[in-house]
């Protein structure tokens, strides 16, 4: 059987590890994810910093992809978390954020540091190696406009101010960009968060800002 003839659920899996049938966590994947999973890692091209900037500036965050084998690991691990914790959200709150509840100390965004935590994206997109993908988790709400499924102008301004203060004082602004997933693209619901991507940052700054965090994808 050639690589081209392989079903998507066998691609990037060593032959001696092939399952006899499609694993449950891959049965109902959507068309986009199925296409990614069917791509051999050797044929995948990581997305560059200019591409990352373009996707975000044009609000085409749906064009982000994970490396195919990493996508498989991501889906498998999320299925494991749902079985063990009931939901990915429960796991994130308990094991990653270590928050006992989601009630903000101050409902006004970005006023209390205890309402904010910066961590690595556990399963980052397949971007160039020099790009660091962080997630800013918040206990307070970042208001969406229900008519557009996007942030309100006020929320966007508040995030801009926070990102400029937190990241752009340590990196050149052209090496910092952020986005917030549309509700339809969120993998973790009910815990507010947005993404920050940094091009070639000082590793010491990343260790400082994340308090020495290590992404799950590097540990499991």
C-alpha cells in the first residue's frame, strides 16, 4: 500500500503501530482536519511569520494548521482528557491554570494580575520554529459582538493596550501579534482566552512571562 493510498487515520503512523480500524477519536473529524491528517509530515510546510501576520490581520485564523502528526497527538490527547476529566476545560482549569474558580478579583479587564495567566499553547500551530505561541487566559470576560462573532471595539482596544504593555516593551512591535478565536473555532470553551504569537523572542523573557511553563506537547 502506497502512502497516497493510505486512509487518513494511518498516515504518519509507523506500520508496526497501525490499528486495525480507525480510532474513535478520529472517526468524526471535520473535512479540514481529515485533510491535514492525510498529509505526510514530510510534505507539510511550516507557516512563516509573514503568513502568520497575514492570517491574523485579514481575520483568516481558520487557515492555521498543525503539523499532521501533531494534529493526531492533539486529538488523541483531547479525547483522553475528556474521558478522564469530563472536558478539556476541566483539565485546563485544574491542571494548567490551577484556578479554584473563574470569578475575577476585578471584573474590569486587565486590572488584577491574579485574573490573568500566560502559558504556552499546549498544541501550537505548525509555524516556523522561531515563532512562540502563547495563550493569555483571563477570568474576566472579553466581550464579543453577537452580530459579528468578533470582539467589540472596546475589548479589542483593551487587549491591544495589554499586549503593548506586556510584550511590546520587550520585543519590537512588528514581532508581536495577537488574535482571539471565533467562538466556532475555540477548542476550549467557557474559559476566556486569546492568543499571542511572538517572532524570535528571547527565551529568558518567555520563561519569565510564563513562569517557566512547558507546553503539554513537549511532555506527553
